[in-house]
C-alpha cells in the first residue's frame, strides 16, 4: 500500500537559487517512508530496538521540476515486492497533479551490532507492497575508465551530518556533492548514488570528481581508502 502525506515547503528548505535542494527533496521522501513504517509497523525505532536497521545501498532520483518556498506538496512512499537481501522502496512528490520528483531505492536490513544481513523472508513487515516505478535512468553507475577524477574537496563528518546510527545520513551526501561543482542558477535534475561504506562521526571523506557528456561523476573515499560512495549527477539551468 502507498503512504501519502501532505507537506508544506519551509522557507529554509530552499538553497541560494531559491529552489528546494536535492538533499531536502530526499528528506521529504525519507520522512514519508518513516511515516509509513510508523503507521503500519514495525517502525524504524521498533527495528532499532530489535538490533536491526535499514541501510541504504542505492538511490535513483529524478527531479522533474523545482519546488519553491511554501509550496504545498503530497509525498508518497511505498514498499515494493522484494527478494533475497534487497528491500526495494519507491517515492513520489506531487504539487497538485504535477509530478515533481520520483525515486527508487534499495536497502539492506542489517544487524546494528554484528552487521549481519537479513533476508526479506526473515522479518515480518506490515507495509504491504505496490509495483515499483520505472524510471529512465541507468541501472548501474559506470564511471568511464579513462575519465580523470580529480580531488575537489574533503569533508569531515560532523554532528550536523549524522543520524541515530552515528554515521553520515544518506540524504546529506547530495548537498556535499553539490558543494563541489558550480551551482549558481543550477538545480539537480537527476542523481544516482551507490552507498558502499558508511562514514562515521569524525571520518574525513575525500571527494573526487570528473565530468563527461554532461554528467558529473563522483567517487568518495574514506581515510582507509575504501570507497564511500559513487555517484552520477546531472544538473540543469533553472528556467
């Protein structure tokens, strides 16, 4: 079943271009998902008390049109048929009848302490399921092998970045990446992130970037040189 809620964009949800940032878009979507979990059980906190947590492995986001301060929006989220170790969830944001943004995500359910991954059949969830969205985005991130990836910045994970798992929240990465490229009069139109290694409080992330064919590619590394995320981002001028 789909969860649907009404939201109002706050004035401090917009960026320097007076549109809602990709991070804020993702936070509206995440709140809708958490709300469905609370309404239908188990909630995220219920799972956490059982020593379990959903860990995001992939997010594919399309933003079809900008959102503005004080827009009134409907945010939808729903679980999709899943199997094996991958739990799939979709999202949609509407302003009236206009579809503003859509996303598909893939999650793993892991033990908080032992990091053991649990199969879909091991946990009883009451969220129901609906068919997934079909988005016009590549299934995989493929950074061109010959693309020069330059170090463009570092980011030390701070209090403002973390969630209750004490690592950088998945929604914060979008703003971190946007901070490394020119964004004046620009907005994110698509973002695909693969999350590979968590970045805990105090970790310093090195951000590498290259651009080819109008696509911005990112790879971030933790201090031990493990890959933190890989991402593809497309931005466009605000009309």
